[in-house]
């Protein structure tokens, strides 16, 4: 048996996924009794390839690493070049579309339209793009269900750390009344460095120099990234059909060394906390800096690490800590969703 996959986008995450598949392919095939084959790649900058029998993974990695594009991938009988993303979805023989394009988080495009077309063509979708999930979860989930296909989104929150699968699978049967998390590594790094004595500006510059913060860091430092992620968690885990705009948001750029020292004197530590809680019909969702007690499980999470705490009525308080980004980590999140689709467990 073969499960055929089309990649939309071939940047860091896509290349990470292909490298994992190249390295672990035989193990995964033995585990699943089914082989995962990449049959198509469509990238707006690097080009596109389609072969119904599958592409050579080592040649893909070699070609992109040496040339930065897919143009030099060797021609073989049956190879097709030049399809755009929509043609790749519609005309390839892929069972699952992996959506990892650069997507506008304000509109969710083009990923939302990619999902809609894939679902209508009876193809599963796996993605690490948080925009479509936070902006159009209810609509897309219903469309996938109507067409009898699966939609994997593990990589949208905390990358390969199973922040969605753990509560859905391992904590099933609990009533989860509250989710609190550190969902952005950039802000957590800045706050860690401020506690070590740097000013906000100095900590931001250091984060940018290390590649943790973008040249334009607004999405991270003003809480937008965490806002998207708590929206996803509210919808998927707590079944609260909230829109991103309904989540109160505040960033960390106003914090000063005076604030940091005050928290220390009170036995507390500043963290950018994303939270969602429900009490009967009352729902609270918000993102903002909070000075939390040092003995709070989230207070000990330093640097670029992410963490999330689930308050469960049966299991109690469960905290999960792990990376929130990274080439291998996000590539793994794609793989685990594919494995669970093949197993029929997603």
C-alpha cells in the first residue's frame, strides 16, 4: 500500500519533513505497513514537480540545497513541471495535501482556498499554517467532514510538541475547563533576558540577532501569534467557536526593568500568557503579560521554550513543555498527522 502526498510549499518545514521521511522511510513503512510517497511539490519560488509514481527524496534534498530551486531536478519519464498549487491539488493523484505555503495570517490565504479545494476533491489536508485554523476552523472542519476526509493541524500550536493530540487523545473524557500557555518563544526569550538585566530593547535586538525574532517583530511582541494559537485551542480542545478578533490581546513592549524588579520582589515572574477558560456559559479568552507566582508550572519555562497547562476535572492540572518551532520539530508535526491519518486515528 502507498499513501501519496503533495507538498504545497517547500521552505524550511517542507524540507525538514522530506529529510525526516528520507531518513526514517523504511521504519515508517514497516510501522504502518504502508509507504508514504511524495508525488508532487508546488512552491511559488522554487518551482513545481509532479510524478504519479513518486519523486526521489534524496534528489529533492540535494537539488534544493545546491541550487535553491527545483529546476535542476533530473527529468524522468512521466515527470511534469510547472503546475501551480491549485492544479497540483486538483490534478495530482495525492491522497493528502500538505499545506505549508507562506500564508497571510490576517486573511488565511491562500491556505484557506487550498483547503477548500482539497476537501472538495476528497483529499486530506495536513498543515502547520495557523491562520486558516484560527480564522476559519468551523467552516473548514465541516467541509472536511462533509467530504469524508481528514484535516491534521498539530503543527499549528507548539510545532511538534503534541499540544493538540495529547488533550484530544490522552485526556479524552475530561472536562477541560481552562487552558493557559506560553505559546510564543520570542516573547518568552525576551522576558527571560530582561530578568537577567537587559532592557526590553536590548533583549529584542539579541533575539533578532539569534533569529528568534523577525526583523518586524510585531506579531510576536504584541501578542498576535499567541492570539491565533489560543483561538485554535479554544475551538479544537474546548469546542468554543470563537474568532481571533474575540480574543483580548496585549503585548509585552511596554514592560520595563522596573516592572521586572517589582515582580521579583513579589516572588513572581512575567510571562506572556494566552488563556481560555469557561465556567458554565461564561467564556474568557485573552492574551497578555501576567506576573505569575514562581511556583506556577509555567513560571519555570525559560528561553524560547513553550508550555501549556490543561486544567482537567478528572486528571487534574497537566502541563506540557516543549519546543514551539524548528525545522525538525515542525517537520515531525507533519509526519505525525500523516501517520494518524493512515492509521485512521485522526
